C-alpha cells in the first residue's frame, strides 16, 4: 500500500482559525502593548512555521508519500526525495477527518509522526489506511 500526500485545505483552515482565535484572545486580555505585540509576533511566526511544514508556503509538504512493505515496515519520502525508514508502527489515532500515525524507526531513537487529513489523500487510499491501522496484526 502506497499513499501519496497532497496539501490539505482542511488542515490549513484549522491552522488559520486557531491562530486567528489566539490573536483575538490576546488582543482582548488587556495586556501591555509591548507584550501583546511580542506574543502576536510569536503566534504569527507559529502560523508561518506550520504553513511551511504542511506545504502552504514556498515548499512542498514535509511528507510526500507513505508506504508499507510486505514485512510490515513503514517508509516515507520527504520533500527532497529522501526515503526514511524502515519504521515500525508505534500507535495511531483515528479522529473522523484526521489520522495521526506515530512510528518508531528501527535504526534511530527519534520517533516520527505524520498527520493525514482526509482531503490530503484520495478516498480509496483513505479507506485502506483506516482499515490497515485498525488491524492489530499491523502493530509493533
């Protein structure tokens, strides 16, 4: 099973709503102007960072494809074409329109995670991924 990820409008709308809400809340608290400006710049910087990470500003998404081989090892390709893996499935969370997958690499200590909104993949791959993640035999 190989899944190609694309930019997600759902994730971008969510990021925009959360960051704009944070900016509005900061403006309503009544902090000093300098502190409010500083926190607002941090929030805007956070939005820019996440937008770049998920492929909405000046680059492609961090993870472009995700696949599992016959032995149950997972691999991913990043925006520069590098293959990361093999990894074992550590855990996953399926929440309606979003899937979060956590991997443990076999040759490293830093765990990897991937967020996959339903609009970033086609419907058939979305269904297959949900079925695969619900199968206990695919877990580490």
